[in-house]
C-alpha cells in the first residue's frame, strides 16, 4: 500500500512540475531578488549595537536596483519587553524596557517581501538589554588593585572602561566572535579571575567547566588574539599605561573604539583602552536630580566633524542618560546644509571646498524639571577639488549603450597621490585579473552597458572588439575579475543606487563590485579588481561610472601637449587644423612676412635665403582656448642629407615603401622606419645620431622612426634582454623587470623549484610543479622572471628556463644544520635555503592535510609542510604513523616562509624517522587497532575492521562468537541478523613485525535489533544545490528527511556553507553544538558524519574524539556533538560534507 501511494504521489509531482515548468525560472529570479534585498538589510544593520540601551528605528522599505521591497519587523518577546510601533518617514520605532531588573536577550526579525512574489526572506538580529540596577542607591563600582600587593588566595574581576560609551565592561568567558571574548556591563556576569605572581610578571586564570584555563596572547597570521589555554602564560604590567601586556610588549588586554569585547589591542594606539584587575566596591550613590542629568548629558554631548555629504542623523536621546531627550535647531548658513522635517537629520547638499563650520543648538530635557542647552560648532571638512570633480561626474542613472568612464577616487597617502584613477582599456601589467588605471583622463577608455534582460553587461572596445568585464569566484569563495570577448560567458550587472555603482553576481548568488583596494599591510592598489560586497566598507575604493565627456579645457590642454612641428622646412608644408577630442587649430605668423603665406592648413613661402619665423597655433573648443608657438627655419630649397650606419642588426631602413641603403641621401624631414634584429638574449636600448645623446624611448622595440634633419650617422645600442643578477641582487631588484638568475637546484616539489648559490642566497621559483625538462636536483640552472612577494616570501613567479647545465664539483650545495637558536634567527631572506634540522619532536597537526604539521625544536615551534604533487604520496606514507612525542630529523629540506619560517619537505629521503624496538612497533600497532572499536547495527551489512599502514593483519573472532562472522574477504565483520540484546565480543588481529608475532583484541559490539530501520542521508553539495544555499552564508538547520533534523549553533561563522569545498563549516572556537534529533516517536540508532578538517579540528561526542566516517552509536531520540582538536590549537574547523542517520520507530 505504501509503495502504491508513493507511486501516485510521484506521478502527481511530475504532472505538477510539467505544468509549472514555464514559470520556474521567473519565480527563481524573483526569489533571488528577494535574497538580494534581504542581504542588503543584513548589511544595513549588521554593525548596529548588540547591547540596547534606548529606542531605535528601522526602515520598513528598502530599494535594491531601483526596486522597492517591504520589510516587516517582529520580535520574539512580548510588548512588555520590546514594542515595535510605526514612526515617520517609512520607519518603525523599536522601544525596549530599559527599566528591567532582569537582563534579557531578544531576536529582531526582518521579513522581506515583494508584492507579486511568492514567499519571503528573513534576516535575524540578536540584541540584549542589560538589567537596570536597583533604585535604592546601592551599586558596585570597580576598584583597581595594586598588583604589587596582590593576594593570590583571593579572586578578582577583570574590567575595562570604555570612554566612548562611558561604561565599565567586565570580562566573561563567553565567546563574542571568532577572536574575542564578551564584555558585560552587568558585574554579576563577571567571572572570577585568579592572579599569580611569576618571576617575570603575572598569570591570570579562570575556571571553565571545572577546569583551570589561563588567559594568554597568541599570535596567528600577524593578529594578536586573547585565548584561554591549559598552559600558564605570563603577562607583564606597564605602569605608564596601566595595562597587562603580552610577552613581546606590543599588545595588551583590552579593546578600542566603541567595542566592549575583550581581545588584544595595540599598546601605542590612541584609541585603545586597557583592562585591569579590580575588586567590587559597594557604594551608595545619591540618585541624580533631573537637572543634574540634563547638565551631565549636555556636557557629554558632541557632534563629530562632517566629512562627506551623507545625511547626518543627530541623537534624540542622551548616550549616558536615556531619560534625557534632545531637540535641535540649526543656525542659518550659506553652505546649503539644512535640518530635515524630522528634526534630527542634517541634509548636506554638497561639501565645501574650504573648511567651514555650522552652529547647532541642542535643548536637553529630563522630565519637567531638568533642562539644559548647548551650542555646538560643527566642523565641515573641505572636500578637495579633485574629489569634488569626481563626485560631480558620478553617474546616478546609467543608460545602455552610452559611453562612460570607469574610475575610482583615492584621497592619497605616503605611497600614492590623490587622484581620479581612470580605467585605460588595458590589463594591469603582468596581471590577468586586474584593470590598469591612469590619472590622465585623456587616456581613459570608454566603457558601455549592453542590455541583458533586466540587467546589463559591461564592456569596453579593444581593437574594435567588445571585451566584457566579468566577476568570477576564487577558490576561497572571494570575488575575482576576468575579461572575456564572449558575451554569453560574461557576468550581468545591476546598478546599486545606494552606492551608485555596478554590482555583479560572482558565483551565481553573491554580489561583488569593482574596486581599487588596500592589502592587509595598507598598501593601495589603484588597479581595479573584483571585490565581494562584504568588503564595501573595508579596504575598498569603489570604481564608479563617470561622465565620459572631456571638458573643453581638458581637450585643449591635451591637444596642446601632443602638438608638434619640425624645426625646419625646405618647401611648402602642411599643419594640422584639428586636434584631439574635437579641437580646432588655427595658424598664423607671429610677425607678418610678405614672403610667407599661411592658408588654412598649408604654409608656403618664396624666399632667397634662410628665414626664421614663429608660427602660432591657436587651439579652441567651445569657450576654451590656448596657444602654442613654434620657432621654424625656412630654407630656400630642400636640402638632402646622407644617412649611414654600420651595424648588421639594422636589417631594414625604409622611406615609405622605398628601401634606403647606407650612404643614400634623403630630403630634409624625411621620416625613416628603422627595423632591427637584436642578437639572441639582447634587446634594443637606444639609438644615437652621431655623437648625440642616446634616445631611450625606443627601448624594447624592434622598429622605430627617425626624422632626418641633418647628415645622419645612425647607431643602435643593445642591452641584455634579461640582465643577469645574483640572487641577492634579484631580491632587491625592480619588480616590473625580468632578470636572469643562476643557481644550483637543491630540491623540487609539486609547487616550486629551490635554487641556491654556493655560499650565497637561495630563491624560491614558483612554477606550480610544471618543471622544465632537464631540471633536476644538483643541476645548475638559469631562469628568468620577475620578482614577486607573498606574505614575506620573495620569489620568482612563473619563471622561464633559460639554460640547464651540469654543476661543477665545487658548486655542490651543502645543507646548513639548524639548532634552535639558528632556527629562531631565520628571516624571510633565508627562504628556500637548504637545511637540516635534527631532533624535531612531533606535536600535532594532520599529516593528511600536508600543512600546519607542528613540531618543536627545543621550545620553538617548527611548522612543516609538503605539496600535493611530486613525492607527496611517499612522504605521506612515511609520516602517516608518527605519534605525538616522536623525534625525527629532516635532512636536506628547504626553508619556506608564510609570515614566518616553515620547513618544506620535497623528498621522502629527507625524513629520518625514530628507530623503534620491535616491541615498540608491536605496541603501536596494537594500540592503534584496539583504539578503533567496531559497532554493527545493521543486519547483512559488513563493517570493515581497522588497518595499520604497512602491516599485514590476519583476523579471527574469539572462540564461541556467534553474533557475527568475518566477511568473505576476511577484512570485516557482518551479522546476518541482529540479536535481542547487545552482544560484546572480540575480533583477534594477528600480525608479524621483524619476524616477531603480535596480537590485538578489537572490541566488536553487535547492537540489538530495533526493528525495521530507515537510513536518511545527505551530501552537502546536493543539499545546498537543492535548497539554494548561498556561498559564505550561515545556515543553522538541515533537514535530512521529514523525521530527522540537524541543527548547528555557535558564533557568526558556524553553519556557513562554502561552495569551494561543498562543505558546512563548524568552528571550534565558537563552542558549537551539532544536534541531530528525531521527531517524536522515533529513535536514532546511529550517526555517521563525513568531514574534512582545518587546523586539526575534530568532531567530539562528549569527551570522545570522532574521526570522519566513524559510526556513532546513539540509540536515543537525539545526540549533541561538538568540535575539539587533535592538537594544541583552539581554532580548528570541521567541514561537513555528508551526514547519514539510521533511525527506527520508538
């Protein structure tokens, strides 16, 4: 009956899918638009305060791509705590109970809809209201403790005072986000901190789940993070700053800006504030009168400088007394700045070009008895003339097939000048993913919008061919940029009216944009690249469409710059009458001469001797005009000059189509085209006429032109096409020029070649494993390429092989032996050097991950990695069975660099493993096998028994075992039926090592029958596709089927889906929980989760670590899992790719 019903339902679904196929695409597009609108709402309010101290407003409509969407707001608590009411100007007011005596949290949900579009999209925002202290006048304030007299038998609090918010925030062990801990203004939530003195400073410890954890500073990728760890960590005390400082003296516990969270903050920053150890002192504070509150609120009230023409919303309640209201008046001004009808919004039509001020008057009221006024002078910072020019030309309503410029504005810094950077129609030199820019407007390329449905395609013309600009997804999910000539493959763009710029889908779901940007070191790149919308406010300089009009003044200036004439003429000659960008050029004699006639574009003359004249060009366009003078000698006849050369590399000299031989004569002002054929490995550097100065503008060319104005003895000069450099010279060379470098190959792996000079430097040649034929370890090689840099590693990127030869006997490179002191002294310039490191002790890290494999050399961490290709399979096999505490040596490996040194293994022969006794080997195999118990919970389905790499195992079952048998291949166990009660038995492993027999007993549990079972499983890739999961977006729930639900909870990152690995990521440092639950009436029998890892993360079931693909015995209605770590780090990740759940009726 069930099968028949399922068949009927299937037929119905097929019929419906056919009936509605025609509207699927439209519905999907509209739903995607809803998602985009919801994402906009998320971006709009994501940085708003989590802690709520007063009422605030939210928009009820938003516009995306000129389409309006409705936004309804709701809270998950009653009106007695949070009330949402209509306000003016299309907003709602969210009022909270600030008098509450119990701290509460609430979720504010925005539901985005569009008339005529099915469904809705929701965005959630978490908020918290902190309990108000009692009105009896009694409160507790923090009192700083002198660390010199600290009592180690007592506990204290850790507190920091935020001067911006004028609030004390106490340290808690709740995770705020990935790198920070939550600070609470409610002192009752502060954790107890134990302080102990050490020889160098102080340790701070807290209790977490009954265990002692120490506060510590950990540096990761140049970021200073505050962590909790098992090992003690010593902070020093800076008496000047009154701060607890990390070991290197640069950062201290605290925060900055408007933050209330706890982390590490720079000691020398003016915006930092620091945490200190305190006790809580009970104090009685008399309640403030209404007038005192009004006066205090007035004293604290400020208005920041206005630096842009964005609307400025003034506060209507005090930041320090929420029962003090503020009303505003604005003194009349000549800047066009007005106060809107809502009484709080300053409207700024445009920014002045000189610094200015406006005067505001604030009236502050507290009840009926408290009133204060304050006049505030607000600085209006001048916008530069360049920025004003840019903003005046930004397009706010683009049209298809209209020419525009694509440009970004940058205010300037020490490295890059202020300017408008225009796209030139070329790619950035040497790049395939960024557009070149120039501040010369006359070099700007015109870009066009081509209609593509309701969106556009963006293109420019190159050699009369349309080149389309496209956003693509990088492997890490970020936006990148490509240029293609096929419109069918190019991205579509929509116009974002909030930012007045184009946005495009870079992975089919997420929006990106075009921008200049700064890297993490603050260096600005004015080249235009793809960026994801999450970076719109961070390190980005959006490229916008500008009017493509060249002003008349600019056109005249460009023509004047490019206009040239010869210095002498022997016969009638012509002059141009039109110039660049539609300019007109009129010619006249500066001084009248009846023997010289200037007629439109022709200059003729009838003279009996050389005559000097001055021609004046008047360049005009519209009302713009300028002149340029040319001093010219007129000759009574056209002289002829002899052209000579003596260089076989000059292969052709032509006057138009006619060939000129050395020794021939040509007329004055004849233009000759010179063609050269440089010798192998050389390139043209310059040419000379006689003993004149070298002309270098022809460098790198194979042909050039000269104008003959005298007897011409032509010579050409060459330089090496790729100048030879030592490795040290190369590392200090210009990054835009190709050079040759020679060295001995010390190693090769799946990503690079390592070369080194005898007694000199070493170099990393990044060829991505495409090693040229003949290149081998020990060979002497010469490569050419440009200098590149990646996180401190100087390298030759995309090198080209020039020559391979045998190295001389005395050129052999010997490895440098590094002890702990020498390893710690390594600098980035040591990268690629051949070294040997002895006595490395393995700590943690996944060998299978091939990176972040952590060893210790003495007390110093040594990170080891190897690449996917090359000898990686053998390296993996060699290290696979290494255990924590094992001591190995690495011989003839290379130093890598990623913000710090690494050891890079290229060959298995470099690994010298520990020598184990036969008994130790047997013990290892036994422990590994017995550490993997087997559970059978399905009848008729075999379960594979554990293996050990390199060891042959023969299996048997203990005598009398009947609940299961060995599988046919003798490598697993299987139960024909499940018993009525759980059965425990042993599988016996027999193996031989060094001719010595070993055994292990592996626990096998055959679970009792729970009746008929159902298997529910999903592959994340398929589930994400079917449910339209967006890349880098958080999803908290996954529905395996109608009876099984998987829920993940954690911080801001846990539950995010990434299409680069088709994985659902769970982050250890967010203290996540993964709950798998069955609907009422069902029992989960087992769970199997398949996942990848990062930073040695691992799934945990209570205190038990669960490897990927391991069956978890459940037999309950639900199970909660977490994430731990196989190493010492606390920021591991589990990247789920598949989940299988077996369940049965209860």
